[in-house]
């Protein structure tokens, strides 16, 4: 016997989760224009779902999402490319939520070395 209400609930839950994940991993949650900021790396993570940095900028803590693991690796940024305490310049798209200190990096620069996560998003 098929429990149709349970099957229907599962379909809706799957759709909701897929939409939520896609909205975060796309660009719709972020400002359209690029912003630049410079700060000090506090933490570096290469853990899934994507590499990220925690950076202190003007006394505020920012979450810096990098590209997916393949994009980050193609950019040349890998374990050992930076350490906590390094200065980093971030070019990226900030969250639309002004209260959220979150930016998706298209490029990070550390000690004069640039790592382009999304080169196609960087204007000429």
C-alpha cells in the first residue's frame, strides 16, 4: 500500500532543499557589483561544501566563500598558499543582507599573488 501523503511530503521537502541549496550556491543572494576589502586571515578551511576564509576587516569578522573545490584548486589556491595572520585582499560580491558579513570571492590576493576563483566575473 502506498502512503500518498508521505510520498507527497517527501517530494515537497526534496524540492525545498534543492531550491535552498541552489539559491546559496548561485549568485542571487549577492550584490551584483563587485566590492573590494582588505583584512587579516583568521582561519582557512578546505572542508566541503567549499573552501572558505574567516577574515578580520576593520574590526569585523567576515566569512569569505571561495569557489567550489575544483575552481579553488584551478585558481592555484591550495593548502599552504596562506596561513592565519596573512593579509588578504578580497574582490567579490557581498551578501544582499547588509547585516551579514559574507562575501563570495571572485579573486583573492595574498602577498602579491592573485587567485582568480571566477575569472569570467572580473571586468576587463
